[in-house]
């Protein structure tokens, strides 16, 4: 069974640009969550999607958005990038009713 | 504000020793508790979960939960250099399924 797949693995952008990250969950998993990880703040919850609906949202500005498609694949978008957005962005999927998270390899975003 | 606290470490133990990692949480309504291991440059991987007070053992790992004192711990017996990683504690409150993560404890097992 394939794991959670995130693309791209690395991204370098400049301030003001926007970026889209992609996540394909484990087959059969309908919940996809996104996290931002930085050395200073640890793992911070961005949002969670289930069956194409955003079920939960963390405390991030509106520049951070996401969506989920009918095949459960999810994308995350960050607009008007700031230097502080440099981080590892992790996607995790879970089965219905299951609290265990399975993480992808992450996308390392560097904003210059 | 739900908080999960961990000592950042590093915790250094010799090979073969028992490593003890601790985590405290603020929300008394918390019901599910997880330990994730994250190797440097890799993503977190679930290694243990516990829901009830007491101990839960899985191989060399034991999770301990004390809801009255609001702490959860992870014991690693016969520590190996391959156990060197950051260990993240995650807690889910009742009525939610979104975990709050601690910042992690760095464990170094030296030969």
C-alpha cells in the first residue's frame, strides 16, 4: 500500500510569490491534514479536509488556503509569500474515524 | 489554549540503557495520546498510542499514561543508536480529532 505522497519535495520562492503544494493520501483515506513545522514553533496545524470539505482550521492567516478533490488528493496554497513562511509543510492522512496520522515526506519551502 | 509540553533536550543515554521521555498536557478533557518519532530530515512516524491510564507495551517501547497528573511518558528499553531522533508527543482532546503536538524531545543514544 503506497504511503502519503507529497510534491514537490523542495521549493524556493521569493517574497510576494505564491505556491501550491500537493498531497496524495493513502488509498482509502478521506481525511487530509496540513501542518507547518519550524524549529521555533514545532508542528502547527493548518487545516483538515474530509470528503472535499474543510472540517477544521488552525490559526493561520487567510493567505494559507487549501482544497480537496473528489479522489481525496489535496492541495495547499500560500499567497503573497513572506520570509516567515519558510518551513517544512507536512501533509498527513488518516482513515475514517481513526485518529492516527500518516505523514508524507513533506515539502521544504524556502522563501528568499 | 491547549498546551502540550516536552523538554526539548537533548536527552543523552548510553546504548542499552532505558530512555524516558515525558510529556505534560493542559486539557483535562484529553482522551487520546500519541508518540511520533521523527528522524532528522524525515517526517514524523507514529510509534505508540494510548487511551487508558496505565502502561501499554509494544516491543522495546512502553507508553505510560496518568490522566490525574496529566502526563504521558514513553520508555525505550535497550536503547539503540538507531533510536536517536526527536520524539513528538501529541494529544487529542475530547470532541476533537485534531492533535496538539509538543515541540519534541531530542534523544541521542551514544555507543
